[in-house]
């Protein structure tokens, strides 16, 4: 059965739904609202945490599904950062800036961004691909917080049992562009108690953090044997990731595997108390890298590109 891409509507918003594998797996994206992935269903069952829903994301940036966190993932430790000779001061009044309860900038300025445009929809047998583009440098609201002109190209590819997300950042200005973005996939196992979920975390180091969740620069050995999530809560930065071994979530006869294919040497694992979700978040740089200017912060030279990819595989367990 050939794959397909259906145009539709969800909560009054235009969406594209990719369908593959005789309908066993489908994925819905919302280009006009931050290019967010709002649904990933396996045999009709939702695998993404809906939390407050798509409407809340569109109105306030309250995260759900699979949002892109750009141009920084997680937090900055204040309202300023420096990249090379460029100093940036962030006004808390910037219209697209979100602050955490402690007043720290969080998750960039692209939440529910309306300026993505679909540039291609393609079917190749049982594979469907949706491509979208954001010219970041053409929008003053975005440049006010991150004055580094660039273009993002974002491809969502659905094949039987497999979702691939590829992002290409092209530096279009005169200055190098720091790369500190990530994704925040809220995964769930429908019908299974959270305490029974089995997880595997293929990382060797944990980033030490202060009371605000900001890395101190220290790292400590990390090892967590595969096993039930139980009553654990997580909000941890990890590195030393084995790209040959995926992050996994297993239970109820289903296995969800998240693999960082390219460009993501860091992860944030998030499993909060009172919310039946877990997130294996791919990140191009550690939290707060824009401020620290650490050697782990990639820089894209003018005219050059930076490509990332990660995958979600769904199968019977």
C-alpha cells in the first residue's frame, strides 16, 4: 500500500497527516503553528503526550507532542549571552520570549511560530516526506532574540514503523550561527501504567546542574540499567551517547526507540512527577551553551550548513 499525505484540520488549524505501513503508523504536523508534531499514532493509538493540547500550544507555547526548541533548547541562565564579539541582551518584554517560573528564558522563540512554509510533499512507494522552511532572518520578532540570520529546513519522513526528523540550518548572514536547538518529544504508552514502562538510556555521563537546572560544567559517570521507570522522576542532561543503541520505551507489547542519528551529542531526559510522559530530547549542545560559549557549541560559518537527524521507531515487543 502506497503512503500518502492528507491535508486536514485539527482544532481549527491546518495540518498534514503522513500515513505509512498500510495505515499502521501515521504522523500529523502543523506547519503554521511552529511546525509542531501534534500526533503520532500506532494502530490508532496515540504515542505522544497531548498535555494541554494543540490550542494551548498555539496560544501560549505550552509544549505537547513534538515541538522544535529553537534557537536554544532548555534554559539560559539569564537575559544575556555572547557569541564571539556579539553580545545579546534579551528584554523580558520580547513578544516571543518565554520565561520559566524562575524568570529564565526557556526553549527559544519559535514556539507556535507562524512563518513556516511547506516547500515539498513527496510520496515514494511506502514512504511519505513533508518538507518545510523557515527564513529566520526575515522576521524581526525572531532576530530580536537571536540576531544571527539563517534558514531552517525541516523534513519529516514516515516509512513503515519509522519516523525520521531531519533539520538543516544554513547560515545566511555575515556572522557564524551558534547551534543550540533541540526537540522535546513527549512519549506515552497508551493503556500502560507509567510505573510499568521499561526504559533504556544509552549514555555514559550526566551533566551536573545547580538549583536552577543550569549545568555547572562538571560531568559525572552515568549508568542506569534497563528496567521499569517505577516512581522515578527525571530532568537530567546526558552525554556520551552511544549512537548504536537507542533510547527505548517498552511496555504493553510495544517498543518505541529513539535514535540520535546525526548532530545530537546531548540529551535531556524528562519524566516529571504527575505527568504520564517521558521525553528523550535530542540536543545539539548542552543547556546554557549560548551563555557559556562552551567548546560543545557548534558554530556554522557564513554560507555553510549544519545537518541533524533523529528517528523514532515503533514495533511490537
